[in-house]
C-alpha cells in the first residue's frame, strides 16, 4: 500500500487539518519567520490552547537527534537505521480492562478522533530540550471509545518488537519490548496525546512512526514510540527504564528541577537549536505545565514518587 | 631474530624523526572539530557533540600514551621519544573538554558547577582525572626531569594511571545503559594497566627467584 505524495496520510484526518503543512512552510517566507538560527516561530497563532508559543525546533533537528534504542545508542542512529521500518500495515492490540478489546487497525484507532497541532516543549532526561509541533489526538478520546472499565487504574504501552527491522533489538541494551505506563488520570489528561505526525507530515520513522505517545510534562522516555499494544490494567505496570535502573528512573518521571537524576542535575537544561552559544535555562516544574497537571499529584511526595 | 632486527631498524629510522610532527598531527582533530563548528556541522546538540569529541580525543591520547611501554615490551619498537607530546596532547584536549563544560555547557553557572563538583560522582571522577593530569603537564619538560631527578619524576608520572582510569570511568558513568564505546575505552585502560601490573608482579617473583639462586 504505497501512498502517493498527494494522497492523505495519517496526519491528514478530517476535520480539515488545522496545522500549517510543510508545503506551506516550504512555499516560504510568508509562512514562517526565522527567529533565531535553528529555531522557527509559527506565524499562525497556535490554535490549541495547550500549545506553547515558544520557538519551534526545525524539522531537521527534530528528525536527526533522537533517542530510540531500538535503532541504536547514538542520537543519529534512528535517522540512519529506522527508514526500513514497515509502518503500513499497522495495528494496535487494545486489551485488559476495556469494554471493546481487540486488534485495531491504525485507521480504526484514529477513526473519529480530532487530529490537531500541539506545539509542546519536550524535555529529555538527559537535560536537553526541544519544542516540537506534533499532530495528534487526545489519548482520552481513544480510551473513552474502547470503554475503560472501573477496575482500571493504569495504562500500559508497548513498542513494536521486530529485530529484523530494528537492529538495536538484536543487542541487549534494554529488555524488549520497550514498555511504558501512565496512571489513568495522567492518561486521560487533555495534554496527553497520541501523535501521528509532526510539522504536518506523517510521523517520521525515527520519531516513532506511525503512532506514539506524547506526555509533555514528563521526561521524553515516557513518550513511547511505535505503539503496538495498549492495556488497561489494575496494577502499576513495569516500565523499561525503571526496570533497567529503578534508582535512576521512576515510574512517574515528571520533569522536576528539584529532584535530580542520581548522576546529574535536573535543575537546568540546554534548549537545542540555539547553536554553540545557545545557552542554558532553568528547568520548569512539570516542564512548564504545572498549571495544568500539578493537581494530579497533590499530596504525593515527589521525591519518593519520582 | 628477524623480528628483533626489524624492530631495531624501525628504531633506527625513528631516531631521525623528531617529536614535533606529533604535535602537528595531534592538532588535526582539533582543526577538524573547529571546521565542523564553523560549518555548523555539529548537529542538533553542538555543545554536547563538541564536549564529547574533545573528551574522547583526550582519552584516545591517554590510551595511546599507555600503549608505548607495552609496545616496546612486545615488539622492541620504542616510541618513548613521542610520549611527552602524546601526554601533553591528552592534557590539552582534556583541558578544552573541561573548558567547554564550564563555558558552553554550564555557562558559568557556578552554583550548579559547585554542586556538581560535590554531588555528582561522574563529575568528581572526571575532575580527579583532570587534577591528576595537571602536575604531569606542568613537569613535562627537561628542566623538571633534571630538577626532580628521573626516579621521582617517573614516580610522579605514574599519576597517568589515575588519570586514565578516572577518564574511562567518567565516560562510563555518564552514559545511559551500556553502549560500546565507553566500555572499549575502559577495557583498553584496564587491559594496559593489568599488563603492567602483571609484568611487575612477575618481575618481583623473578627477582626473588634470582636472588635465591644467587645465594
């Protein structure tokens, strides 16, 4: 099933896309202004109230600097080795405590959901950050459609395992499949999206095609890529980095400048895109989304639930 | 026999090759890095790329310096004349690596730098490595060797082992999971130090034996 350039892709779902597409970007000067070397300002005011108006990183930076261990350790590895990944056909198993479990074709997953642009800050646990214009829909929309049963407390996700197309999976760098999880209230939060594209294009393979999670107030590794399984469960699920090193990576992994990684500080970060002298800024609580999400954690000791 | 002859002839040729070209060659990686900076080819995270490249070159020169003596043991080829240049290059790259961290990465945020120096094991280990290199760089000249005497000077320069181990461990400690490259450096350093340790242990055993037979 080859897609022609002119045909619609996963980010082109009715209603009419609200994002600024790449053709418009390339058409030029009118669409975008270069605000700083390596950073772009959206000329169209972000339509979603959840979007930041911060300067966006370029498509080039967003697609050439990735952590995706299924394709290798290096930041350049995903771009180099992910291009052979088959993302069509694609289906997601949705099971556990849901009313309508099953294997859903990607088109079916997206059916009825509103794909919109969400310009989010993205903070890596390695203390660098970007601003990414995702295209996606709220995870809550999908969960409501499949019907969450009363006993469900957490949502568990898995990435594809396909060593013949994911060379990093032949090594033992991490235990495969890559696993992630959210508490149900986190999963239902309107900021939490399943993204199917960025910059108005289908999701690049190195960024987690064809569909990935984006949870902007948590460290980047929580935003699991290339999802093939979503389970509603009663118990807190096991998550990959927490399994790899429980002392360093907690289940919650909320961006928190006051709770350091045991090996390095999380007090500040290097926003990428500013070049060699781009500088360093203070990291914001919940990556700047405290107003929207702090209430989820009321009463929790964040140094324990890190 | 023929191996001995060829190592001797190599040494003879080397006698005519001065050490200064090593400095020139050693500056080539820096020149390439500067070129990448100018061309904007350091990727999305240029600070980290620069920092990593400088640190890795520091480690490479440290490992190269550690290879010189075992190479002589194994083949008879002596590169000892170039060791000072290699050592100073190592120091030079490590110093640039540290400067990049302070100036471009941490941007003179002294409070954070101070906290890192106290709290972060990988920073502490890295600083131990740099501190171990300092007296070596300062005494890497003929005057110092003369003033200190060869024996004391050689003893001091055993700090290289501390710097090498600290550098390799520092690299290993700052990565997530178990990527190959830092493990290779750490393996090389441990291997080269173990070779020395094994040899001096055998020699101490051997000298005991000869002392006994002499009696």
